[in-house]
C-alpha cells in the first residue's frame, strides 16, 4: 500500500479518516441500541458506552472531556434514557480518567481493563439508581448478568477498536 | 505517583487557556445535565417535544431491520422444535384432550352469557382500536423495559393509551412521535396494572419486576386466593386499561404475593393494537384524560 499521499484528494481522505473514525464508530455503536429485538431482561452490553470507553482509554488525546457531553446527549435521545443521564455519567467518567492518568504513570491493557471494569460498574449502578428514582424499583440482582457480560465484552470491543485504530492511522 | 507539580500543557498560553476552558465546560456540563436529570425525575414528561422528535428519527431504523431479525428468531425456534418434537407431541396430545373438555364448558358458558346479555340488553362494549403497529425494538441494554411501536400521533395514538396484542396486554404509551411511540411494557418496574383474577374476581395490582415477570399484589389483606395456573385479566379500575384484557398467568405463590408470567411475551409479539383510554373522564388531564377539575369545597 502506498503510504505517500499522491493528491490533495488523498490527503483530505486520510485526514478525515484519521479525525472522524473514532466519532463515527462510537455513534454507530450507540445506534446499535436501536437494533430491532424486543427482550424481557436487560442482557446486552451497552455497546455505545463500551466504544466510547475503549477509544478514550486507547487514545486519551483525541477527545476533550466535553466530547462525552455531546455523545451522552445523543445516547439519551436515542435510547430513551431521561435526558442528562448519559451526559452526566459519561462526562464524569472522562473527568475521573483524566485525574487518574495524571497520577498513574504505568499503563498496559490490564490496567485499561481495570479502569473499564470500575467505569462499567459505576455506569450500570448509577443508571439503575436513576431508574429507581424514576419509580422503577427493580432488584439490582437482575442487572448482575448484564454487568458480567459487559465486563467480559470490553476486551472484545477493545480488540475491534485497536483494529479500527490501525486502519485509521494507516 | 504524585501528580506533577506544574501541569502546564506547554509554553503556549492559548493551549493552556483552551485546556482550562475545556475542563470548565465539562464540569459545568455535568452540573447542567444533573439538573436536567433532576427535572426528568421530578416530571417524567419533561422535554417531551425533543424526545418525541427523537422517536420519529429512530423508529424507522428499527423498523427496517425488524424483518431480518424476526426471520432469524423464527428459524432458531423451528430448529429447537425439531429436536423436541417427540416430547412436544405427547404434551400437545394431552393438552388437546384437556382443552376439548374445556371447550364444551366454554360453549355452554357462552350460550348462557348470550342469554343473560340479551336479558340485560347489554351492548357489547369492546373498545375499538385506534391503530395497529409493529413492536420494533425494546431497550435491551438498560434496566427499563420500553418498546418502540411503529405507530404515532399520525395514526391517532396519544399519551397513556393501552397497548395490547391478541394474546394479552403489552403496556401503555408514554412518548408519542408522529410515526412512532414508546411503550412502557407491563414488566417495567414503574408499571402498575389494576387486575382481577379471572376465576373468582379477586382484585389485585400487577406490578412489573423488570425481568420477565409480574408481581401480583392483593388489595385486600387476607389469605392468598391465587393458585398457580390462574389467569389474571385487567379490571378496568383507574380508567386507562379496558376491563377483561388477559394479562398474565400465575406461575407461583410467594407469601402474600403471586408471581405471574405475561401472556403477551414481548419478545414474540409482532403486532400490537393501540386502544383508546377506557374512561377518559376518570383520568386526570395531566395523564392524557379529560377528568373535570375537582370542585372546590
């Protein structure tokens, strides 16, 4: 493959690909929530959130914390959450990750997964608490399968993001 | 490691201020979204206009894909059926024998019913339907149990209207777009349906548990009259749900409660019927009805 761009068009293409792939894949992942299945138990992982988290942990520099506000608003509108839920949760997770990253110098995949586990647990527990406040007093126990599935889904999503990242920068 | 003492991003003032502003906006954004969230918690119908619009944009996406998924689901269902054919055959034969007996009883009851109706000159008060739509999507990654219906205000759907399938009650409408509506399913924790036992008419409330079941709570204190296998139907109390829509079948008893499984399993319901409010005059205007304001005393 030719790595030297031959024309202005090719430069533009590579530039936009580099800039837009993370945002576009995250938006598509959020839209996966519209996948036409009707289920009786919350089982699927929140793939939009996993993609956002995966990109943020792999490439901390591509998004400022404010990007999470915009993605959160989009997710709230698409998935029918009360407006403000994903906005508040995702942005506070971004801010917390910024705080952690100035303090922890060492970084590898297992650390990323650890941060992801804490973030996923916080996200699911907070969403559950908001649902309780809104008059849906369900038992937290029935969210445990979803919690486990989401934690185990993170490495898979991370793999996909690593692949996308290589393609983006190629 | 302690945070570095100087957290400057570089020598450029512009970069430093830009980064600072980002954090100000992000923290401010969290505060504002918590405020929006508090508004939504206090008034679940807040921001209705924005959310109605979002429904209109997203419902067609789910609708386009729903054909593919239902094909896949029915295929896996038929593979399963093939392997269980022998056992199912025996079960079905027993069931047919049992049902034949019940059919005779039902025919007798129907005859008597017709006679009594004629005697009382009752009109058949089956509520007409507002619209028919497809259930195209449900929230599969959150604790709430919403479904999206492919019919909206263009078809006459309005807030709080009951939604049912031929098998039984599905839920009620909570958000209405022009071409789509969001349905709060009866299994959601925020859903309460006034019901009664089809066998002896014991009034109860069917509250969603968030998984695939309902908790049936007795209104009158006493011994639990429910037995596994009992059917529960809507009672018409409250004015939203019309009476006598089948809701669920009791599967087990837990102390003062009974646990029931909905007859219209949301994962298998294809088409749903939206019905008008049963008694709009009994439902307050804020809930979509037309109840007169309470007279001052």
